[in-house]
């Protein structure tokens, strides 16, 4: 069995961190180390971790620098051949790492190994996202086109993916100082260089309503890093087999229009119109783009009745 590193970034998740750690300790795959990077928590989260007596857990403290810096610190501290990520407010089902390691054994050439996941909403309701171009469950294998598959829902979600440590040397790590899309940016960089393996077996749970969840806030970035990465790839050309410039352009448009939605919710109507204008080539998301463009001219009091968070 290869050693697998679990990286958990931690910032003010005292109510949830034990659930995440317990789910990692309950894995049927046991050759693992757990690195919890305390990113300057002020609510006693680190004390909850210290109460966990398992020797596989290592707590690393740092001043608050953001989730990307915390994940990057975990990567730097890791000893495993594979690095799996688990947010402090999410959890794994017991066979998550076994599923990931099975994919890694069957497809050693890949740059990422991901599984499907459940999204936990209000009142305990859980749904499994729908992905474009991926066979129905049960299925495991190589994604034919990551960017097409991600047009509806992203098949790589941070708490359900593992990356070989060697891949960070060629693709880099998480972009620091980015409010939104810092994880997706890395998955795009990996998918532009390596195949991606995926299992439709949902082995992780995304708790969307957890405390202090970044996604609950309307993140606004004047320089969305994932769009910059896609623009650079389109300029360079030389895309992997099976992926076209049209695939990248449409996925880029999805993110531009999504950023426009966040801008509208933050009251930045002019910036929202700019993002929508940059996505003018979209075919798949043309009605979403039209809605956001029209909404950008409405009085602010009506915006939340028309626009929902991404």
C-alpha cells in the first residue's frame, strides 16, 4: 500500500472539524497521514484537533493566509505519493480513499483521481450532481473531455480528489490570494497536462450550509484566476488530444457568467456587465448571460429576487 497524505485546511471550523477528521480515520484504506493546517483559527478549532489522539494526525499552525496557502503548506509537509484534500466542514464515506487508490492503481498516468460526491442541503436532503458526457453510475475510467464534463457540474471537487505529489512540480499549486475559483484553477491546469480518472461512486459529502463557508458569500474578483489560466491556454494552443479551443472557451464563458452573478449579488453591476460582455461567444449559457445582463440594469432592491448565488 502506498502512503497517502490527507490535507485538511482549518480556519474557524470548531463545530465541524472533528466530523471531517473522524471520517478520514474511518477509511478502509489505512496507509495514510493526516495533516491539519490551522490557518490562524480564533475559535478554538486547533484545540479540537489536539484532542484527537491518533498518531497519524499532525497539526501544523500558521498565521492566517487563506485556504490556498493552507493547502499549499499541507502539500509541502506531505510524505505521501498521493495527496488527498478534505475541507474541514466536509466528510468522506468509509470507502473514499479505497476508491481513489483503485483509480490510481488502474490509471497511473493520470494527474488527478476524483470521485462523485453528495451535496448536503437544508433539512438533511442530499443530491448527487449531474455531469455532462460521463456514463451513468456505476462507471470508472478516464474522462474523455474534462472541460465538456464540467459544463454542468465540475467533476473534480476539492474534497473528493487526490493528486500525485509529482504533479505539483509540473502544474504548480493553489493560487494564493484568490477569493473564488482557486481550486478549479488548479484542476484546469492539471487537466491541460494530464488525463483525469473519475468514479461515479459518490464517496464524499459536501456540507453546503456549514459555518464560515466561502461559497455562502458573494466572492468578487477583478482578476478571476481560472479565466486567466484558460485564456493563456487558448493563446498558447497545443491542447491535449480530444480537447478543443471551443471546449475551453465555453468553460471559460461559464465562469465569466458565474462571476457576473456574484458581482450582481455584491452590487457591482458594471463589473457584472463586463464579465457578461467577455462571455458573448457563449452558446450553452446564452440565456444565463442574458438574464445577468438584464439584471445588471435593475434597481438593487430587485436583484436578489432575480439572481441566485452560483
